[in-house]
């Protein structure tokens, strides 16, 4: 779909461009201060999900993934810490947290 419908502009090939979302300063500082794993210093220690906690974003998929990875020992094996970055003050958000 992307190649057929989005990679062309007026008959010419157009590269896919990614616009990264802005990061709040407090979140950027947390990321900058993170201490890498001494065992795997080249890898990032967090498995991160950054979404608004609302039904249409389906954050429960991340929660289910983390539960499965933890049950299989994958998080411990790779020294990964789940990190859910989200903002919302709703009943739905409270249920995810």
C-alpha cells in the first residue's frame, strides 16, 4: 500500500519521511540520565510504549506483550525494563496503569 499509494508524488518516486513526535523536556532528561546495562552497554535498557491512554491507541496491546515477554523470561534475559510513557486522566487510563 505504501509503495503503491504513498511513494509517488505526481508520477515521481517520493521517499517516506518520518516526523518524530516531540518529547517533553522531563522525559528527555530521564532518557539522557538512563544508565545502560553493564552487560549489554550498546543496547537500550527499556522496552518503551509512548501513547495517549485511550481505547483507539490500544495501549493494552503493550501491556499484554510485556506480560507475555515476562512470562517467557525474555525481559530478564535481555535485561529490559518495560516503560509506559503516557498521559491521561480517565477511567480507561486508570485501568491500564
